[in-house]
């Protein structure tokens, strides 16, 4: 999901050249609908979106225990947003502009290891959150 058509088209072309089935969305609502209908193996989303930012989208993706790896695109590294994304079990970040070979390698990795990473990260952060609530 990205609100910039040029980036959407580039990503679509890159992954279709790899013979992967690709769906694109220009906003969060549309992307959530696609995720529900097609159950993607990997999701790439921009972190800055007009109707729903990548963090809110990430939370929606993981509702109900889904473990689809999500890669967030960003043009501006914001430490607070990145921390929230890690705690929400994002698979990784990609800076814009990106190199096509690196994003393909990252998506390949996410397809192979991403679901297990998300499950493990979710357990780890649940333990951390539980520990923060315990006061001595």
C-alpha cells in the first residue's frame, strides 16, 4: 500500500517480474479489504498515508492473531514511530528510495521466515508488556 502511484507501479512491476501475484492499494481501507480477501504472504506498506498511517494499518493486519509479515516503506525515519512499529511486530523497514534487488531479497526473506518472526516477536513483546505492568 502506498499513496504514491509511481512507487506502487514500480513495486508492482518489480514483483510481477519475479512472477509473484501482486495486489495494490492506494489507501488503508482498500488495503485492509485486499488483505481480508486474498490473505497475502507479505505486505509492503508506506508508513505515511493520508487516511491511515502504516502503524494503524499494521495493527489492523495483526488483529485476530494474523502473522503476515509487514514491511514498512519510509522516506523519513521517525524514532518514535519506528519503536512503535517494532513493538507491533513489523518485519522490517525500507528507506525510500529503495533498490529493487534489496527489496526483492527482503520480501523473499519475509516470505520464508516472516510469519515465524511475527509469532516470536509477538510473544516477546507480550512478555515485555506484562513485565512493565508488574510493580514491586
